[in-house]
C-alpha cells in the first residue's frame, strides 16, 4: 500500500507542478499577482511534494523488519 | 509522449484546430488569443495527466515513475519561452507588428491601385444613428448644423498583383448608404473581395449634427468632429480622434496608436489595448479598463476618473489640472480627491491635491507637494524614497517611517526623529489631518515647501507689496 502511494505521489508531482506553473503565469497575465512575486510558490510546492514523498516512504523502510515489507 | 496517454493526440487535435480556425475565420485575432491564454494549455495538460494517473491508480494499473517525463518538460519549457515571448511582444513593445500588419507585409508585394468612390447621399432624421460597418481604412466624420442628409465620399485603394484584379475588386466594393429605420448604414462592401486583393478606403462622411456614430473597423483611423449624439468605436486596430462630442463615448480597441478626445460632454468609456491616450475637457465620468503603454495625458476632467490598468489603477473625483503617465512615471497637478492610486513600479509626483490621498506602491519614489490646505494622506511603499513638502505653519499630525533607510527632517519643529533598529520615524505635528507615510526600504524626507511650489489658492499668502525698482 505504501509502495503504491509513494509511486502515486511521485507520479503526480509533475502534473501538479505543471498546473501550478500555468496558474501563476495566468495570474500574472490577468493582473492578479505578478510572476515576479509568486515564483517562490513553485519551490515551496516542490519541497512539500518531496516531503510528502519521504513521509510516505519512510514507514516502508522502518516496517520492513518484523511485520510488513514483503511487498518490496 | 507516454504510451496510453491521451495528451499527445489532444495536442495534435488542438494544433490542427488552431490552423483550421485561422483558415476559416481569419478575422479572429488568433495570435493575441494564444499570447494571452497559453498558460491554460499547461494547466489543462497537468490536469489531464493528474486525472490519468489517478485513474490508473484506481484501476490498479502500473503508475509511471515520473508523471511528466524529461522530454515533456523540455516541451513545457519550449511552450513557456514561445508563449512568454509572444505575450511580451504583444503587450509591452511597439516593434513587433500585429497579426494584421504581417498580413499587410505579405500584401505589400502587390501594387496599389487608387480609385475614386462614387459619392452617395441619403436623407436622414436629425438624430439618426450612422453605422459604419466592418470598415478598413480611415474615416473622417463631421457633424454639420445645416445637414439633413448623410453624405459620404472618398477614395479607395486596392492592393493587387494585377490591374484586372484591382478593377474587379473596385467594382465589387461600391460605397453604399442603406437606411434602416432611424439608422443609416455606411457600407463599403470590402468583405466581398477575395483574400488576394485588399481594399481600403479614405472616407469623408458628413452627418447632421444631432447624429450618433457607431464605427466597426478592422484597420484604420476614425476622426469624428462636432457630433451631438453618442460615439461608439470598435476596432481591431485604430487611431481615434474625437473633437466636440455632445454625447457619451465608448471606445473598444484591440490595438491603437492614439486615442485623443477633446471636448466631450458625456461620459467616456475606454477598453482594450493601445499606446497614447490624450483626454482633455471631458464633462462626463471617464472609465478606462485596458492597457495603454504610451504617453497618457489627462487634463480638465469635470467628473470622476476611474483608471484600471494591469500596471496602475487611479481614481479621483475631479481633475481641474492634469495627470501625465509615461513609462515608469506618474505626475499630477491640481487634483480633487479623494484620490486612490495603486501602482506596481512607478515614480510618483503629485502636487496640489485636496480631500484625501491613498497611495500604495510596490516600487518607486514618491514626491508629494499637497499645497496649502492639507488633505489626509496615506502612503505605503515597499521600496523607494518618500519626500513630502509641507507649507510652513500648516497644521497636521505626521508619522513618516522607514523600516530600512534614513530619514531627513528638513521641516524642523514641531517634528522629531525617532530612531528604530534599522530605520527611523519622523513624528509630530500640531493637530490636523493625518499624514501617514511608510516605506519598507528607502529614505524619507519631510521638508518645507518653497513659495513657488505652493499653488495660488485663495488663502495662500500673497506678496503684499509689488516690487518696485
């Protein structure tokens, strides 16, 4: 199960980053907030997704001993 | 593209659709649309891929390691570069010719043939509405007190490779006046000619002074004078010059080199993109929602101004003086507030203003000279120097601060400087309107206004004795 969610989060990272990039540029063009101000959101988002990936991945390593882990 | 993904085929369908649109409806400004809306392609792409991945996960199919592969990121990068360049070129510079101008370059390989259009004249009501349909070329419309007819004449230019084609095009595009109830339609029939020839016209139209004008243009200028009705101009690319208009004015342009209006009794409503704007002696409210990148000059506006731009938004109640906006600058003199000004990056200079000023600025220097009767002032700037000139002996309650920068109290008593860790604050006053100025980074200066900076208000000190030699 952890393996699947890990893969899933890793796979959705690209599309989410793409949506965020498109949204920030669109917001700039429609005069909401300039891309020059909002670009750090992309880095934050990337960091959050990486963190999420790690959070899901870690239990797999820890639980591989006595009980789970047979899926690897 | 990933095997089993629908994105690849969709991109192909999209590209095909765009080319088809260009062929079937050439009048749609496709380049403008792509330049503005390309980020939505990225959003749609990401959204579709996200749905795909979730579907695969639900159906327990193998999920790819990366949602977007390296090659696809390269394509995204390419789209960003091309889209960003198109957007910048379309909205912020003048060197990049518009879509129609490209068409013009192609057409310029032919020769131009000139013809005189047979003049037409039809009687109409004193307050009839004159509609110029789908027009390419320049039109000069003049209202006349004595006229009881609409009279149109002019010249036509046809660009073509051969004289025969040009003659044929000229025959197919007669100038017509078509009465329809209270309306009079001026039709040039320029749509009838094929793509290989292009007809443009120079029209002189005389109308009764009470008429209203409605112009739909594709390329060319409108020059309207002495008309008491409303004026409504809608064009892909036009310069508009208006003088002595009695009614409301609405101008909606996709591109323009100049919009000039002098002496309008009604309200003015401007939309779209363009460069220079010059408005003078306007009696009605002025509302502007668009992007104008050239020199902007507004003077003597009797009713409120509402200016909404992607770069700056301004509102004030009346402009007996003038406002000038250019690249990176805003200067104004003699305004009646309350004034609200919100800008991204500008150097702001405002002198002689009343009621209240609320100014929010991201970047730029601010220079305020309010004059003798002090209004309430509130200024917030993220980065830039603030300078405030106050008349000697005026009453106010001042607090001007910088988070990081120096302060200069050139006014003296009753103001005092309070140092903070990286910045400082000038506070003090003798009771009166609140003046609040703050900048995150920059110098703050408060000084005494010199005599020539003070406007000649009735209560302003005047020299008591003339200087004798």
